[in-house]
């Protein structure tokens, strides 16, 4: 049975979408706050999101249980060069 938990991450560039606690670990679904991203190859701005993926990252323990961040990764599409690129997690 999962329980609600409030964990301050102190990561201003990330938004906490959901967080919960289970018997063996705490989980937090986070998303980077992004709007317009530039293609690293051509420099054009992309507003179109191609898809989203989730990566599981282990963080420091909270209340003697491991904390897993489920980081949502956004992949953008640039029509001018027909390429895809990921949003950078670290600015």
C-alpha cells in the first residue's frame, strides 16, 4: 500500500509531478521545467515535443529508505533538419 510523502528536493529547475512512499522505498516523479529548447546541431528553437521517457535515478535515503527520482526526459523534434534531441538535464 502506498502512502503520500512530501519531499523538498531543492532543485529549482525541476517540478515534482507526483511523490509516494512504498514499503521499501520512496519515489518522486520529476520533470524539468522547460519551454523552448535549442537544437545543439543547428541552433533552431523547437517547441514540438516528440516523446517523453522516464529514467530511474537513486538519490540519498530519506527516513532510512532509498529515494528514487523518476526523471521525465523530453525528446524534441526539429523540422528544419529532421532531427531529434534531448533536453539537457543540467543547464
